[in-house]
C-alpha cells in the first residue's frame, strides 16, 4: 500500500512501518519452513482464523500476483541456470480474502482493481 513507509528509520520508530518488509521476509521463508512451493494466486493468511496484520491495517492476508509494468517479464534466469519467478504481494481485506476463497483465483484475479496491483 502506498501509505506504508519503506524508510528504515521509520521502521525503528514505528513497528507497523515494518509490516511490508516483515511479510516479504515471511513469504521468502515460507518454502523453507513448510516445504511447499508458492506461485501466483497463493493466499497466505495472518493466522487461522485470519487476523489483521497490524492494529492500523485493514488487511488480514496477502495473495501472490504477477508483477505489472514489466511487460512479459515474470521470471529471471540466474547464472547457474535456475529460474526465479517474480511475484508481488497484494494485501487483502477480509472481504476480499473471503471472495477469493469462495470464487477461486481466476475469477478473483479478473475482478482485481488494477490500481491495487503492484507495478
């Protein structure tokens, strides 16, 4: 979300400013901690049942989406030949998460407000 600070100094002053980075770290560790892979459309909730990710946020989960603004680029190849898929975190409010769970990824993706997707 555009109102979350990405300034490291802000993180020290206000714990909620670190929320986007905390979630990036959480998603980056997910495979290693769970043994499960992640891809576009995967939903990660903040607990079970899902709870707000912090007291100042309406969001309780994230869904992984392809990046926008990169043309057809959605992966990079490393020098050792491995391919890394690029994904963005799209934070969801409870009603959005419930709709995704009810309708499935393809229907939900078609209805996502493009202004909310990362560039």
